[in-house]
């Protein structure tokens, strides 16, 4: 049995990289997605992108309801046809304890692949659309810290500084 995946935390540079397109739909990829669902559930998250477990490839998993039948995997997601604005609070498993209001498109389209390489074409609004945007951001190296406004940045400066300090210690003070 594989070891449980560890969530990569801010400000690890792997979270800031743009991730590579997936070209091969292998059994390893399916196993990785299964492990990501386990890690996501363990941390009570609704979504988890591959860079958050240290893999810079374009894949994320999500479950917007908590029901196992709503598990979704998107490979090479592309979001289009964004409509409307919607502000709501978000958190991120890679930035523990941060809760910030973020403006996202209200409704959009998703083109992606599933784990077998079959095309996915879906439309969503509200919470699901928000998760799509948050997780696709991860694949482009974009974090909540890049999206939040100036006031939120000031309000959360201490929390982010603490995470930066923990990272420095964990990586040997570099
Ligand atoms: Zn996140």
C-alpha cells in the first residue's frame, strides 16, 4: 500500500509552477487520482490539484457534495464561456486556516479529459464553478494569495508569515 500523500504547503515553489499537459492515460494516473481522493477526504477538502501533492501535471479531483457518487476527476481542464461575477469565501488545503473572499465567474464551461482520455464537456455555476476555477488556478501556479485583495492581504499577513517561517525551518533555513 502506498504511503499517504502529503499536501504541499504555501510557500513551496511547486505551487507556483505552471503544470504540464498530461499525454498518457496510464493505470498510474488512475492510481494517483485514487490516492488524491483519499488525501482530499482526510483533510476534509472539496478539491485537490496535482501540484498540491507535488506533481506538476494538469489534473485535479473534486467532490462538491460529499457523496461518493459525486467524485470527479478532470485531466487537462480548460475553462471557457465565463459569465457573471460571484464573491464568496474560499480556503485552500495548501494554505491552512486562510479564509478569504474571492470573486469568481458565476458560470462557465469545462472541457477536459477523464482518466481514460475520453472528452468531458460540462457547464456549471455557483459552487461547482468556483471549485473548477480554484483548482484550475493551481494548475497555472495561481494561489489564493495571488487573487485576494489588498485588505485581505493585510488582514492575513501574520498567518502567511507564520507559514513562510515554517517552510523556511522545514527546508533548512534557506
Ligand atoms: Zn487550493
